[in-house]
C-alpha cells in the first residue's frame, strides 16, 4: 500500500480528503497505509491511477496560478509548464521534457527524478516547487 500512500501525498491529499474524494471509508485507507489490510490488486491499480490523475491536475493548477503571476522576460516570453525528468551528473542537471506526467514516469530511469517545472521557452530559467513557489531548484514527484 506504499504506492497508494505515495500517490495520495503527491496529490496533496490527507487521508480524510482522499476518503471523501474517492468515496472510500477513511478507516479503510488508514488500514491499508498501516499495512493491516490490502485492497484487491485490481482495486489498488485503479486507485493509484485515479490518484495519479489527481496529482497531475493539482500540480498543473498550482503551476498555472503561479505562472500567471510571473512577468514575461525581457524578450516577452511567458513561462510554460513542463513535465520533465531530471538527471544529475557531476553537479550538472540534464533535463528532458515530456508531454505529460505519465510519459515522464515511464521514461524515468532509476537515477532520474520527475518534476513539474516552469520554464522559459528555450531555457530553464524558472523552476517551481509543489506549493507554487518559484526558486532556482526543483521539487519532485516522490
């Protein structure tokens, strides 16, 4: 059930919020996360898929709000959202853009991390964390 908990947290949901949103008793979610019980494999797969969708939606909404508050750069370019895989090698970061979170998750190698960042077209001038704060670093999907 670590996968359910991981994606619940990535979607910024408490157990109570997840219970309400997915119409699953909160006590059931608590039992899964404590390891006392397990959902059927097919149910776990569906729950994780739904939580992944929710993660993508909430992260993109937060990023859009933050992007709208940012000014254009000196060339008039506005920051855009990009799902990326990030690989660190010898103090350098190699960023590969993907069309969505699912593609990034599938393409990520073991030592890469997946993030949603704000970028300036052609460069990687803007980065953001899960809370929408822009700073020169990344926050990743766990």
